[in-house]
């Protein structure tokens, strides 16, 4: 389970985030490429755009569920 106290500072503020357990597997990017991005040195992924619509929230939730190391979290904010 992702830990909001261990999230990357690159995440934009909002409900979804990626923490430091990320292995940069690209699973979240394949599901929600408009919301997740790899950092400059390709060592981890972060949330660069929070979802705004119901459909975008569903896609980000799918990305969270697809993460093999549970590095994506959601604190329930909108």
C-alpha cells in the first residue's frame, strides 16, 4: 500500500500520488498516460496531472490497481 508520507515531491497536489516504492515499470503510464509521467532520469513515475472528471478518476484508479508494487495511492481528496 502506498504511503502518502513517502510520496515524491514531483507529484502535483491532489488525491493521487506515487510513492518511493515505484519501480518505474510504466504500468500506470500505459493505463493513464495523461496523468502519469516518468521523471527526467527515468528512475520513477509521478502524477503530473490530477484527474478532473469522473472518467479521469476511474482511469487513475485503474492505474492504481495495475501497479505491481502498490506505489500509487489516493488519499480521497478531489
